């Protein structure tokens, strides 16, 4: 059985020849500091992983729309902590927006959100450019390069990863978004609907994509951030429409909740997702009990993740990595289609631990 066949069977909630395994994306820091600068394909081949390549469409915009969204970014240089800082001003016909951020060798983050007021959201909604066409060239290239070695994953169009709630949190900051949900829920529903309409408009342009799966939602929807009641009100209705649109263009949908998810299991099913990730265990700050999740919704959702990359990769040993793989396999084998993967990104760790992870997955035969 090829890696592609193996992974697609898992995405259909079936049982392939053996346990598929991937990483949740390769971080540039790990590739450069531990693998000699290899690219994603080379790293996957080096370890014998089933490939999961993350590529989204490129977009084409109308020049008249771009002219109404004039960006000016200022490089603020490197501070005393070694962090690279920037700020950006966006000029529209009705005013300006401002945000800022920083990065280091490992990752990047926002230090100031783009949207601070309802009026600024309306400015964003009116003038942030929406594509007039999607260019699937890079997705097709990835599909052809991956071949029978695995699958291609994409992300929705929008201001950040996932789904309307996650995107709104990226625009305003998560804490501010929660207060808005409590204080002005009608405005939040208006904003989520506006974000959704843009995503749906662009998703129609994905017709013919050779990608296999799209990743929705995000950590801001996990039950370590918001309550199930909030998820039901501010995530489920919008996810249902978005997920239906992705199904229309032939994609499987995986709900990405990198945090607590045990209280959200039935709601993810209700939202119309096909699968759930990252199944983050308590040791990584989540609450996932893989065996319990598999028993409860494994007949309705496939799972990706569950492997504790801190204990298994970053601070682990080959033996510990093997043990964790077998634990994940035993927890899911009777109920859920499953791709074993780290529960999120990792930046450090002996490559021998990754080799042991892959070899253990190959020993887990259905």
C-alpha cells in the first residue's frame, strides 16, 4: 500500500495496512539546525514519513481593490532580546489601520492587533481586498511532486488560519474577542458572517483543486480558551456553512483545535467536520484522552495528532518515542481512522527520536 493510499483510507475513517504517520509541518528552525537545511520533501524522505505537504492557492486581485488598501511596513530592527520588530500602517479611503509584530529564529507573533474598534472592523470589511481568482498552480505542483507518497493540505482564505471565529481572534486578539462575544454578541455575529462570506466567495474559486484536505478552526476555539456554549454559538453555525463549501469542491475537512477538545467532540461532529486534530495530550497543555475520544466519536471523525512531541521528540529518547506511538495506536485502533502525528510543531530534538517514531508506526499493523 502506498503512503497516499494509506493516508486517504485513514481520512475516510478506515483502517489501512498499518498506522500512517506525519509531522504537523516542518519548522524552518528544526530543518536548519538539525537537518542541514533540508526541505519538507527531503526531511520526509529521510525519515520514511508519509508526506503531508501544506500548500494553499495563490490569489489574483483587482488593482482597483489593492489601491484602496495601501500598506506601508516599517522595519524597526532587532531589539536587545534579539527579536525583530515591525509595524505597518494600512491606508484606506475611510481612514487608517495599524498593527505591529515581532519574530525570532523560531517563530513570529503579533504585538498589536489590527482591529481595535467596531468602526475599524467595518473599514477592514469594506476595503480588505478579496481575490477575483485563485491560482491553483502551486497546489497542483505539490500534488504532482508528492505523488503516491502522501497528501496535500490547504488552509482557507481569510485573515489567518481556520474559521471565522479564529480569524476574528487574529484580527482583534483573543482576549478582546471573548469580551466582544460577552458584551456585544450581535456585533460579533455580524463580523463572523462578514468573514464567512469572504471565505465562501473565495472557496468557490477552488473548484478543481487537487488538494486532499483543508484545515479549519484553530486554538482559539479549544475548550481551554472558550466554553462549549461559546463554541456552539460562535463557531458551529459558521463552520457548518464553511465545511459544506469545502465538501462541494471535494475536500475533506479537519477541525484543528490545538488545545482542549474533549468538551467539543460532539460539537465538531455537529459542525460537519470529517476529522479532528491535534488531539493535544495533557503533557502539552491540552486535555485529550485519545481512547475516550475514539470511543465517543471515532465512528464519525478521523483523528490526526495525539503524540506528545515534547516527551517524545524534544526531551525524549527513541525508546520513549516508541512507547508513545504504541499508546496512541492502542487508544484508536478499534474505533477511529487515525494518522499518528505530533500534536503540534516542534523545534528541537534528536533526529533519532523521529526515526524511532516512524519505525514504531510501521510496526503498528491493523
